């Protein structure tokens, strides 16, 4: 296992992380501000949840049409352009008097652009790091995401106490511009990893190839569905506890950081491979107590403990990369990001709908119960697939 010191000596890894941190900070502050803005304007938990996590749902369309560009376009130029596009879109969201319908149009466009960005960024990290450093590098990437969320949501919550949501959106737009500058100045201009022009046909063909493998399908479903259902419940923090939503999001980021640190750096690889199911169960189980409508303190404890389970993604991504050819790494990771984001968006819509009909606490509990059920079903399918593979003797083609 490589050390953090050797990891940060890798050329370009530090500016790669810094550009991601600026973009992630913009996303957290902007998402919280937009969700608050929509909730204040409409009073609707459904619209608040969709405005906060709607771009993730829109990524499904981007994944269907744009993902071939993840390996067939120069990464630095793409990431710079995407950050500038998000800066422009976030600036539009800050316009006074913007109708709610127009807000969701911008959210949709941002989601389409983000689908390509997830694949490009994931493939670039796979290119910057050697194979023996991928899991450790990914854990640092995830921990940075957790730290940035903690700082972003805590800062966003504090800023919303003294500034308007539109002012916070303008701050988020400035952070996207900073991400574009760091990307342009800190990363090397690399050629595309794969030959050919990006196209819808190429996107569908490679997506079908990636999905054709049973083990890869189970890895993707394990990455997407339990996570998406839990994050859907998380989207209700604003209507569940309007004055403490930033605190709950920050606690979730703290738990995510702790889980990625432990699993990525401290857990031996042989043990790590067996943790996918336990970690996914941990991700959902603490939220079952929300049925009792606990106060902010107990809710924060439950959120922190549960979010340690997000480290299941490290285990499953390591498994996914071991099953994927290098020249498809960008699109494979892009498909993961797209599917995960889409399921988070579906989760937010589902949770918002249930909350609209019942209450945010009930919706959070039901989403957690669904996540536990799916995790147990996937574990059973994986066990059966493993027995079936072992029972069939290898044959020559």
C-alpha cells in the first residue's frame, strides 16, 4: 500500500485535487442555496429536493448521449469548459425574479454537462495515478469531497443566515471560475485516451459492452441504488430541519471522510474486499430511527455514523476497475458517475414525493428501508453468481 507522501509527489495530482475542491465547494454552497431559495419561494419539499439534486437526475440523459467523449476528448480542455459552463449557469440561477420553471431548465442543462465531466475527471485520475495508487488516490479524492462538503455546507448554512440565497449562488459561480483557472494552469494538455470521434452511437456501443458483463452489472447496481436511495432521503434535510440542514449535511460529510480514511488507508486489501455489503448496510440502517423524529443532536449522530458507509464505493470501484480495460476506464467511470447521480436524482424525486404526501421524517425512513432491502438482494445475487461461476468448468473458446 502506497503512502500519502508518495501519492502527493505524483505530478499533477495536487492541482487535480484543488480544481475538484473548488468545483465541489461551488456545488455544495450552490446546491444548499438553491434548495433554500426554492423552498422559501414555494414551500414545497418536493421542489426543494429536486432543485438541490435535480442535476444528478439530468445526468442520465448526458450519460446516454455524451459519455463517449470521456475517453475521446482532451481532458484539460473539457474540464475547463465544464467549469465555465457551470459558472455561467449558476450565475443565471442567481438572477432576481427567475421563474421556477426556468430554474429547472438550467438545472437540466447543468446535469447534461456534468455527465461528461464525471467520466473525464475519473479517467484523468486513473491516468495520473498508477494502478497500485488508485484506491488510495480515490480515497483521498472521496475524503476531499467529504471535507469540502463539510466546509461548504457549514459555510453555506452560515452565509444563508446573513446573506440571501442569490448572493450565495454568485459565490458558487465564482468558485466554478476558480476551478476552471486551476484546471487550465495546473494540468498538462493531454491527448484523448481513445481514438475516434465522440458520438451517440459510440456512447451506446461502449455502454452496452460495459453493461454486458454480469459482475460489472452487480458492481454498478451496488454503487448506484443503495446510495441513491439514501441520498434521496438526505435531500429532505431542508424541510426536515430548516435551521439545521447545513449542520446535518456537514455531519454527513464528516462521516464520509472518516469512512474513506479508514477503508482507503487503514484496512488491508484482503479485508477491504469483504466490506461492500456491511458498509452499504451501515449507510442506511441508522436512518431508520428517523421514524421517531429525533431532535437535531440525535439526527446528526445518526447521519454521521451512517455516512461512514459511503466508503463502500471504494470497494466497489476497485472491483469495477479490475473488470474494465484501461482504454474504457473513462467511460466506465463516467457510466458509474452518471448512474449514481441519476439514482440520486430519482431518490430525491421519490423522497420528495413521499414527503409531500406524508412527512420528511417518514420519507427518510422509507428510503433507508428500501436501501437495506436492495443491499440484501444484491448480496444474495452476488453469492448465487459466485456459486454458479464456481460450478461451471472452464472451457476453451
